[in-house]
């Protein structure tokens, strides 16, 4: 982000300042230049420290990407200096890339928010059709599925992922439903990107239409991202690949209070 340093504001935060509060909305994020911040998740069992971040770390970025609420509370442990980023700045970068990159980032962030027990607003149908590409120079692999169709099962090998264009898909692990996804959401991407077995089962809820996404499609979309968004994608994939995130999602969907050690 050094190339953009002249276009962003430098901010100073005294120790004890809350930069981000879980559940709030916001249109600013920060790249830390000096000092340290603490990232805390509020759970039914109490506060859980997720991380202590220092220079070079990016905080508050999720709300800039998907215009959602803050997923955790970030507090300055020491005096902090940071570069301030605005939502419009980040969204310009996203909009310059292929739509698939935007859908991927949004879907990963949605999964993290759900794992934290935060409400997620689904896509408004008025936002227009869901397509992985803006151009029409290639025929997309678009398929219809009937209610109850099993896209893949927990433990299966991964060959493709799916972008929902119409309908809903239930994501299940063991006996728990982790989420019900709607149009604009991608599922099956984690196993595909990491070349690992499926960690959950995906089932169509009602008549559903999806675009089939292959590994090469993701590679091209990620390569087209600015470096900072590409790095965030890798971080989010690694976070969600931790089985403890799936465990937390299952507990929250069963209305159970997760233990303090649930997240790393």
C-alpha cells in the first residue's frame, strides 16, 4: 500500500482507544504503522482475545469490503499510528477486478461473521444478476438443481465450487446446519483452494441455480486482485480452514455458549 500512502490520512490513537467496536458499522480501516492493538471477540461465554497485532497489520477491513458490521473489537494497547483507509477506496479496488473476486471475498467474510455469531444481511435481488464475469466472451457453466440435491458430502474430494445465482443452499456438518446461503454466495471454495477434503455437506434448498466455478477460475480472479486484497483472501481462507471455526458455527447454530478456548 505504499504507493497509496500519499492518498490516505495518517492517524494517531492513544493507548486505550477503541478503533473498532464489535457490532458497530463503520467506513474506515487502518494499516498499523507503529504500536500494538488487541482484537477481542465477545461471545456468550465472555470476551476472548483473538490476536495482538502490530505494524503492517490491517484492521477493520471487513466492514469496508462488504459494508457489514464490525466482527470484533479492536483496542490500542500502546500509542498507535496508522494509515486510514476508507470504504470507497477499498471498494474501488474491488470493483476494478472480476466479479468473482468480489463474490469470493464477500463469501469468506460472511463465513467468518457467521462463525462469530454475527447477523449477516443477504444480497438484495435488486442488485442485479449474479455472474462470475462481466464480459460475455465465454459461456458460463450454469446449472439447475432440484430440492434436496447434494452438491458434495463431508469428506469428499474437491473438484469444483459453486456460485449461487438463484435459490438457497444449506451447509451442514455432522448433525448441525452451519448456514443457509443465498444468491451471490460461493460455497465449496475452501476445499478447492486448499486441495483438501470437504469439511461440510452442501444441499439445495428448493429449486436452485448455480454457476460451477473451477480452480483455474479462482486463480485468475485472485491474481487480478490488488496485493492487499490477495493477501486478505489467503488469510481468510486459512482462518476458515481451522476446524475450530466450524465447531463454533455449529455451537452457535445450536444456541450453545462456546467455551472460552473455542477460537485460537
